């Protein structure tokens, strides 16, 4: 923590920011559980993600319109970059994630997605020639050991489905890592609120458009619980976590907020057990512990 750059926060303000960060991480992780509940109504990933975006799009569109009126116009280059970010970071990443959830447990899904910071590090090393320290290599090894532990355990029970689902979610994590790298410089120039709202609008249009291309419009007529779950997915598991995370970063900094996000995979593991009756095994707990230890090590300053 760089206390020399900014005055220390009062304890109450710090705890408030920490609570917001933890709440955002738990809400965002809950989308996997909600998706699993929606699959019980014979919906597929294309339909589930379209309903999610139908409920979240109005909020992001309202913010985007507000920012268009109050901020300077975007350059043509920035428009293309935001379009690419929306397609890679939210559309492709979300689609692969929801697709993978049809085959694997929410606990394994959340653990794989939690490797996103390690992918950011690896991509930075391979393509941007950033140096990886010995401590970072150790963090990567510990994290991946945890994933392998849970994956091998689940593979015995699910076979090819677990392998396919894990590969899809792995692709989701890689796509989101690419989005984070693309957004780094633009966040500084455009601001997170503007960037996220624009990118989410692009993603929403892509997800909803994909639905109407691939599925008949009659599928929009669903039992009432599907609309309720979609509302939860769109507002409580998408819109709220995005803004809660931004508020937390503003209050306590990105480093502390990202560490608080480590509660995500743990909460999903136990929510899956509570809501979906997915078993919590010693293997899963051990793998979760290793992943959390690796990410925590990665989040520390050199």
C-alpha cells in the first residue's frame, strides 16, 4: 500500500470499501449458480446469455448515453478498440463461460476463471516481453497445481464433458485476460465508467443479435421463473458487481480490491453446494486453497 501517495483512509471508510469489494465479488460469482438454475428449464447458453443482456442492457445504455452527452466524442480509433473489447472481453468471454457451465460444476468453473490474472501475466510475458520474477513463477505454479487437482478429481466423475467444459471456460478466462490488457491504457484516458458502459453495450448487442440469428423468437416466451432468474443475472450478477468493483477500487485501490475478490471462488463453491446440492469434497477444498494461495502471492508487491 502506497501511503505516501495518498493519506490513509479512516478505518470505517476502509472497511466500507472492503465490504463493497467483497459484495461485488460474491455477486459476480453468483452468475454461475443462476445460470445452472436456468439450465433446468431446458435453456441453452445462447438463450441464457441473451436474457442476461436483455435485462442489463438498459442500465448500461442509459449510462453510455449520459457519458456521450457529458464527455468529449470518441475518436474513430477508440470506437474500434471499444468494439473489439466488447466482443472479446464480454461477448466471447461470457459466451464461452456459459457454454462451459453446461458441462462442469460451478466450483471448477469459478476456479478456472480465477486464473485470469495469471493469463494476464503470461500474455504480458509472451507478447509484451515483460519479466516474470521467481516469486511470480511460484505463484503461477501453485495456482495451476490447484486447478489440476480439482480438474483431475472432477474428470473421474465427468469424463469428456468435464474436459470440454473446462476447455471452454479456460478460453473464457483467456478472452477476459486479453480484454484486461486491451483496456489498460484506455481506462486511464476514458475512465472506467465510460469504458465499461460502452463495451457492455457492444457485448449486449452481440449476445442479443446472436440469439435472434440462431434461435426462434418464440424462445423469448418462457415460464415466469426464467424471467426472475434473468433479472437477477442481469442486474444483481452483472450491473451491480461492475459498479461495486469500481466504487471499491476508488475507495481502497485496485490492489486491495483484487485481493478481496479472492472470496469469489470460495463463495461459489459453497453456493453451489447450498443451492445446487453440488458436493464439496476435500479435493475441491485443497485445490481452492492452492489457487487462493497462488493468487494472493501474485497480488503481493515484489
